[in-house]
């Protein structure tokens, strides 16, 4: 019997487990899922219990299965929710959907698929050529034929300032998704949010719904907010024009030309950007590393703002907060943060001028740490030290083949250890959201199951 151990029970691990169990075709299989959080299927994104933390993808595009596009929407209807397919629904519902689907699938296929959910933390993997042993914090070990690293989003780095002693303050919140961390923030606190992306949007909305009265300032080097979704814009496939281009500036020129064309024909840039989604991985892979670095340094913030858009309801709340002076978005570079007697003084370079800002609380909405060498996870550190995993050439994720097979320090591909989702960012770029993760989960399950039959 094939024993597959999945480390991480967020959306990636859950979708993989569901596909493995559903598609095992009656072959006996054991799927062990190790998750250190309380709930499976939720991970960082879908653990929020807040009603106004919405999916940033419409419900009609969030099915667990690419070949059953209405699956999530039908589930919502069956649960009595009165949404349209184009609605951006609360993320907690998606967590409910995935965890229910996993448990239902495990129950229905229990005759041949043994599913074990293990509430523990994986701290090491000891591989040999054809199997591996996964070591848990509790001291237990799980013998495995295949191991899948589905450990998703790491904690964000601290702000890049020389003295980090302020981080020990209870009014510095590193994990903004941990609702209990807000217990230290009072409604009259002046709050500085570091970051102006989607996490900042959710954090500002959480403060707003809690009746926050103090000022809120959000800062990032470009001060750019995510763009707003507007559904219904489509654009023809540009693949043939972009195929073979190996310079990012040539790609950019082509895309800009089409955006102008879309505009002049009554269309919209969103249609052009969305038309690139199915081929983004292919375009990324055809670029040399130097071009990818150029993109990261000069263009990625613009791409992220256009590609990772916020739902209109979130945009309305944020616009209202800005109009009423409750939220200020600032472009600046943090230079130093000091804490004294419970207050922070933040030194910022604003358009080349040094200024100091005072805040009672600091909320970290910097994106998750991408560089695995800096991850604080015991598992990641042990695997890097043993050479089982290594960072990809851009340090955006792990080195791996596009199918997820891990490449370790020797440069050899592992036959036993695989990954999916965020860890493949350097290899695929477009790999962190459900539409891509569900494809990867389906394909990886098929590949692992074909190895079962070959054994
Ligand atoms: C706030 C937020 C909102 C998002 N909204 C959307 C959206 O609306 N639509 C969309 O398509 N995408 C969205 N995303 C993208 C999101 O990353 C993916 O949709 C998806 O949730 C990623 O899941 P994951 O399992 O890869 O990672 P995670 O959600 O990070 O889950 C990984 C899990 O692994 C566990 N884990 C890690 N290491 C270990 C270990 N050593 N031992 C045991 N357990 C371990 C963690 O506890 C965690 O639960 C959002 C992301 C964020 C952060």
C-alpha cells in the first residue's frame, strides 16, 4: 500500500489529499496529513472568521476541481447561501467548503483509502532513495513512500530596520491573521500598518469594523494599493505574440500595446492582464534568470497591484476610510523604529526627506517571507542544513521541477519528496492562488498515484 504523507493541511495539502483519495481508483492508499493548526483546509487564508474578509476571486472561479467549475458555487447554494457566481464571498466559507469536502471524501472512500489527520508539527524528514521517514515534534515518526511539502505561506519578515528590539512589544503585531493579537490594540491607538497590499486592506477593514477611532497610516515603498476587480472584461489570447520572447521589456511592450488597443476599443486593461493568467507560468519559464530578476526589482509591484485585485466591497470601505481621513496611504522607506514607554517612533524617508512618525501600535502586513533560507520553521531549517531542499536561483521558493519534484543540494531530483503551491513561486511565478493550486493538486495526485501502480 502506497503511504503518502502531506506536510501542511492548508488549501494545497487539502486539495492534494482530496485528489489522491478520489482518484486512487480502488488501489489501497494511506494518506497522512500533518497540520500544526487546529483546522484543516483553512491555512492562513481561510482561517479568518471575519465576515468582511472576502475571497479576492469570484465564487464561480473557486471550485476545488478545474473540470467541475460550479462545484464551490453549488456547495454554497446547497448550504442555503444566496450568492451569485460573480460574488466575492467571505473566505471563511471557503475554509468550511474545503474541510467538509476533505472529510466527506475520506469517509466515502474509506474502504480502500486510509486518511489520517495528524495534529502535530513535522520537524524533519529523513529520506533514502525510495522512501522517507517524517519526524514529528511529538517524537513520532511516519514511514512514507512519498512526502509532499505543502507548507504554504511563511510568516512575514520583520521590517528591514537595523534595531529590531521594538518587535518584542505586545503592540507590534507580526501575525495580523491572529485575531487575539488585536486584544492589545485599543480603539484610540494611532496605528501604523507596514505594507499596502491585500493584507493591509483586510487589516484596515478589521480595524474599521471594530470601530477603531485612532488614525491609521499604511506605508510602503511605492504606496500602491491593489487595483479593484471589475468583472466581465475579456481579451483574446496573446500567447502566440509572447511565445519565444526572452526579454521582459519586450513582453511589457506587447502587453502595453494591447492595453492601449483594449482601451481604444472600449475594453479594459483587466481583460488583457487576465488573458495572461493561463500562460503566465509558461512566460515566466521562458525568461532567463537575469530577466526574472529585472522583473522582480522593477515591475513586480505593478504586476502584483494589477493582478491581485481587491473586491469592490473592500475597495468601497477603503475609499470611505481614506475620504473621511481615517486611513492615510503613504509612500516612504522605513529607516528606523524605536519603542519607548509603549510608543513607537518611526523614522521614514518620505520622498527623500527624513520624517518621524509616532504610533501606538504597528501591524506587519509585509508579504510572507519568500526566502526559505530565512524561514523560521524547524522543518525547513533541518531540510536546508541536510541539503534535502535548497532555494531556487531567485530565492523566491524552493528548487524543484515544474511538476513539484524537489531538487536538493546535489542538484539531483528527488524521487520521494514533492511540493506544490507557494514553494514553486521561483519556478512558476503564478502558483499561489486556488485556480493554479487546484491544477497542481490534480496533476500531482495523478503522478503520485501512477507511481503507486508502478511499484
Ligand atoms: C490572506 C490571504 C488571502 C487569500 N485569498 C485568496 C483568495 O481569495 N483566493 C485565492 O485563490 N487565493 C487566495 N490566497 C492565496 C492562498 O495562498 C491560497 O489560496 C492558499 O490558501 C494557499 O494554501 P497553502 O496550503 O499552500 O498555504 P497555507 O494556507 O499557508 O497553509 C499551509 C499549512 O501548512 C501548515 N504547516 C506548515 N509547516 C508545517 C509543519 N512543519 N508541520 C505541520 N504543519 C505545517 C501551516 O500550519 C498551514 O496551515 C490568499 C492568501 C492569503 C495569505
